């Protein structure tokens, strides 16, 4: 998504000859719709969630979007043998077997003010909701998600603001946010075609053998190719031969399960989360997003692993390592997307927003004197949506 968005913005800007280098045999990576058992699916849920009206209009003009604002999350808590809505809400807290202890802790919590002083993810959640609720729905899930023994290792958490809020209603509302999914059966696939129509050189099934970032050059099939600007969507340590060490990521093992029922989840429930000692973290019923009609249903099951570079680790030490790479990048080199910026809370809309910002910078700086990546990062497109 990030690379296609950047290519499209350069095309709209005009005056650029664009080359896309893609290792896979297709564009779109995990956002591209595939088919299994007659069901359309993506690698993990890929709903379009944004507060940016311009970004929403941009995507909706290319791939018409339908609202999925009614969607709900449920989390299974094995000790209670119960599913609870997430974010948590007071209505269901009152049904918990340990309601008295939970309410006592909530009354003692400093909530939002206490969370501001947290030093790690565990401190943040306990200050927000108390130790009992933390142990029910947060502790085990995050240990699985980030493959850690102790959540105190996770010392960044502004990507997880739900802890400071407990809803009064029965489920979370998407106030002021476009929560959407494409009408088209093949999801966002049309976007990848439209976004790359102006690309002069599309190289699929292609691996870059070596990077010479200082000279804005790469080696492909033994040939060195130079560019005026490089837009990278891969981890920044790969661009620079890991000179500051490898940036760690969490991957995913993704399993597709077809069940002999028309629907498996309750109405409006799109996600089921599991906060216990199961190996998996989440299930998704794709029919909820796609509106696919079938007597069977497709469920995606996700298991955190070290298979792939999908989620940058939310450790301050690794974020600081990534910053070293960004500081060393020369003018005319832009690193974007979730892997490229080494930020967990980067989604489809953020990739588009970043691509738009790159186009602004190049328009202002011109082809001869591109603005350094450090200057672009000062715009801080990420601060607009600290989810």
C-alpha cells in the first residue's frame, strides 16, 4: 500500500519517471485481496480507518467504501468463561464474577492522570483499569502479541490509548472516524492498478541485491541503477547494511479456516481476541467485512511468530536505533509505511497521508534539491492519530 500510494502521488505531481521494485509477484502485499474456498480475504483484517477527511475522499473516489462503523470486538477471558466487549464497558464489568474487586480497583485508579506517568505498558494499564482487569484482558494478550515474558519490557504505549477509557455503553463507538471497507468483492485491488498506471517501470518478482543509499543507487541483476529520489517501504536497517544493528519485528503465522455454517460470529462482531494461554491472538470472520454470500464462512486465525517483518517492536531502545538510521539517510531518501518508519500504529490511511506529505516536500524542494528525510519527519504526520 505504501509504495503504491507514493507512486500515485508522484504521478499526480507530474514530472517524475517512476520505478517500482517489488519482491512479490503482485502489488498490494497483505492488503491485496486473495481467494480461498471461494471467499475473498486479506492477510489480516484491512478495514479503512481514518480521521483525515482528505484521505478518506481520496480512497473513496478510487475504491468506493461502505461504512463498517457498527463492528464490535469481543475478548474471550477463560477464567470467567465469558466474552467481553473491547474496549471495556461498565455494563459488562457489572456482570463479572469479581465485580466487587474490579470496582474497588477502578475507584482507586488515577485513570487518565495515572496513565500519563506510566513507565511501561503494564504500569499504563494498571493505572488505567486496575490489576484485575489488566490480568483478564491485557496481560496475556500483549505477552503473546509481542513475544515477551514481561510487559514491563514494553516501554512505549501511546499506540494503546484505550486503557484510560471505559465505555458506558455495550461496545466501542467510532466517533469522528471513518471506519470502512470497499464495496468491491476484490477489495482494494483496483487501487493498486489505478495508483500505478503512471509508473514507467514496474518490476515484480525482483530483489534488490545491494543498496548504495549514500549515492541513491541500488543493484538489481548485477546492474547499478541510480535515482534522484528513493522512497523505501522496508525496514531502514536493510537500506544501510545494518550498521547500527538489526531492527526486530514480530511476524505472523496466518491460517485460513472454512466452517460449514453461513455465519460463525454473533451479529456485528468482526473480531474475536483471546487473552489467555492459547497460541493465537485473534480470529477474523471475513464475511463481516466483504459481505460475501456463501453457505460457508471463512475465518482467519493469527499466531504471533518471527515469520515475517510485520510489526515493529514498541521498545524505546529500538525506536532510538531506528532514529539513528533516519538521521543518516541522505537528502532525497524517504522511508515510509509501517516497516519504513518503524512505527506500529501505521495503517492504510497513514501510508496515503505520508505519500501526500512526500509529494508536498518534493514539490517545495524540487527535483534538484530534495528536502532531507529528517525535515519531512518534522512534519510528524503520525501525531494526527495517536490511536
